[in-house]
């Protein structure tokens, strides 16, 4: 129940105290919040020296609470958590006072308790600001706009947001491309910002303090993708981000056969010609599991295109032949739906899952235990770092996830767009790559990837440029899926799904990075690249060579080009080798691969208690 409804219910209860039913005082009370309550799994509980909770004891503990949902864990998840006979396993979603949640967390170590926070996705210009001024001081002006597109054709359906000193004015152009908006500013100030978008193949326009006339009309000229990208859309096979990561250097036979990828997002529209091969999914957002292909947001379809678009002439995703599972949690997703989706990944033996989403800043213990179960089952979790320009959001900050920050390219972020407005001179590299202002940053960032002005599929049959760490994460997910499908290490010694394989994958991706001078908190180990991997990756059905190389010491030498040195590991992961710049990519050297394999095998099955202790210590 929305909080506003809860306040109304509470007020009504106070006014009719004698006649109201008892349930009105509990459900939706303004003083309650929604929490996840889960019994600590058997192996986790015993690592803390406590007895796992029984089913009866869990029911006693939650007596009197407004339990709105019970999540039944699948057998595959329970198997990874070491659940014993008679132990409680359900995750409960309950409304209760924060004080009671704190009391239970402090006195019941057998339980994991955390807020059932709302999940978010995407990013955009911060135009919806509010400011309050005396009404007499506000001076409205009428601003007329005419929006033109390719060949100066009037654009119907363009959305204009005009921000002054109060709530922004917004309108949509008519068939003549025209709309009139009120501009409210204090003392004849200019507008603070102008933001113009037009779905269907056009770059946006974003200007701060634009020069506008209230005496004459104002013409806005939007550029079409086809004006800036040669041959678009027919000749558009690789986005700038895919080219930067050298996907176009690989042969057409490396397409991700045999690997399972899940995308936890807003669904994916498989009526799009490039997504028509997507046949598997589930909707966790509204109770109807079959509506996973109804993407009313467009976010998930965009991510699906980066990862798995299939076409011989148009955009190619990283792994168009992978088995892709679409798990819908938006709109309205919370942590409980994320737990559902992760359980699905474990149960369906997913290899790598993309999570272009985030919650709040706190690590949720219920979700965290599910992430641990996923890692134990061999599911690699790739997560967007967040788009608020501050600390990495959860689950990106989990030590059991691989957080991805965003980078952009000056050459591919059009002038006078919101994308270009995120450029800061101090975060610009010599090759034109930049770390955008919106990307979340912190020690949890594992790598960075292209996430500014990324063109991909949207519901229907079109394409759209979107921006955010939500777009960066699918680039890394796609690269991870390629490695799992075609790298000899993951087809032989680490072929089985396991914690060791996840650790080896994460470490290998870090070792493949091009570094940027923005600091590790913004870009992690750098951007993973497939440059040189055409000599390593093997097409489906082809056997890798049987040559082996004995590892030398803590890190293999790279001839006269430099050395491998250990990099501090992500908590719960193995040490990450970072290559010194060398003429031959370090990840193509067989000594490096042999050493990596040795490290991955040595990291097999570290005790869950070790990871939890590091987590609880704030490492």
C-alpha cells in the first residue's frame, strides 16, 4: 500500500477508533516499512556458531506481523545454501515498524533482515527541479518552439522540457512541429535549461541557459542518427562501445553458442526483428509469468540488444547465439523480485546474469545471501554501478558481484546533448574517452565499459541511444559470455559451473583491461578488451590445443615487455593480475593463462563464513 494511503488509513482509524477493525491499525500504517526477513541458511548459521531456525520458530518470530508474501526457494538454491531437514527456508516480505526490525536484527542472529527497497534503472538529465518563490515575483513568458528534423522536416511528437526557476514546463509538438511553453523565471532571468527529445532515431538536445526569444519563434534542429552514422540503420553492425572493446575484431563464428545468459530488467520485446530469437523468460513484476516480452519501459530491450541482437546486416550483439533468459522485474521491482530472479538463475543453471539496476546504499543481507548462493552455483553476476554520481549502489557494491562503471567517447557523444554535458575536463583521456559525471564510483568498481550514447534496440522495431551504467553493464556481460563460451580455460578445466569459475572469469576480465587515468574508484581495473583474443577463443565444436605451460612464481613474466603484478583482490575473489602496457596483450600470453588457471583452482570453494566475515567487517 502506498504511504499516502497508509496515512489516510491511520487518520481514519483515529477518527473511528471504536468501530474500526483491528487490521486497519496494522496494514499500511504510516509508521511501517516493508522488510525482507529470511532465516540464515544452515551453513551460514553454523559458521556464526548458531543453530539454524526451524519452521515453527520462524512462524513464532513473525507472529503479529503483516506478512504480505512468502518466497519459496527452489531446490537448486537450497542445495547451495546447505539447508538441513526441518530448517526454515522461506523468505518473508512483511510490513513492520523499523524499531521492531532493529530489535529483531539485534536479538535474533538466526535471521537476516533488510529493507525491501525499490529498484531503479536508467538515468537522465536532472531537469525536474523545484524552487519556491513569492508568487508576485514570478514573471511568466510565452516561448514558442518549432522542432525540425532531417531535411528540415517538422517533427511531431518531440517532447520539450523548459526549466526556469520553478517546476519545469513540458509539452509535445504537434503535426507542424510546434508547441508553446510558459517560462517562469525570477526577475527576467534566462531559462536554466532546455531539453528536447524525439523518439525514433534522433539525438536529443540539452542546453543550459539557452538563448530564447519570447518575441519570435525558436527553431530547434535535431540531428537524426542517419546524419551522424554512415549507413544507419542497415549498415550499423557495431556500436562505438563494441568497437572500442574490439568485438568487431572477432570472427563471425564466435557467437556465444552453449552459454546461458539472464537479463534481470524490464523485459524484452521479441517482436523486434533483432530480438525475435528470444523465446525464454519470466515476469516477476505483476504475477503473470508469461508477460516477460511486454517491455513498457524499453530499458530491458536496450540491454538485450547490446548482449544478444541477431542480424547479418544490422546491429550484432556480443553473443547472438547464446540462450538468453529475460527476467522481468520492472516496473515496480523491489528486492523480493530480485531474489526471485536470482533463484531462477540458480535453478536454471544460468552462466552469467546482467543486472542493470540498483537499490539503495546498504547491503541487504537477504539479497546478499542469495548472491552468495548464486556464486556458489557458478552464476556470474554483472551489475551496474549506478548513475547518481556518488557511491556505488547495491547490489553493485556487493563483494559477490562485478560492478561496472561507465565511460564515454567525445567523438560519439554529440555536441549539445545531455550525454556531452556529462564531460568533465579532469576525467578526459588523450584518446577522447571520458569518465562521465553521472557514473557512481568507489572501491567496489571492478571495471568500466562504454555507457554513454549507446544505440541499441527498443520496443517495436527501432533503435535509441541511451546512457548510463545500465548500458555499460551489458557490454561486460556480453564479453563475459563470449569468454565462457569460447575460451579454452572455460571449455576445459573450468567448464563446470562453480565458484572457482566465477572467480576465474572475474579475474580474467580484470586482466584484459585497458587502463585509464581516472583512478581505480572511477574505472576499476579499466575497460576489458577483446583485442588479441581472436588468437585464443575457439569456435563452438573446435577443440583447443593441448599445449601446457608451467606457471612461474606468483605471476608469469612477459618476456622483455614487462611483468604481471598482483592487484588487490575484490573481497571474496582471487588476486587480480593487471598487465603492464605491452606490445602483445598480456591476456594472450599462454603463461598468463596457465597462471590464471592455477590461481582459479586454488581459489575453489573458500568457506562462505570467510566471505561473510569480510563482509561484516566492511572489507
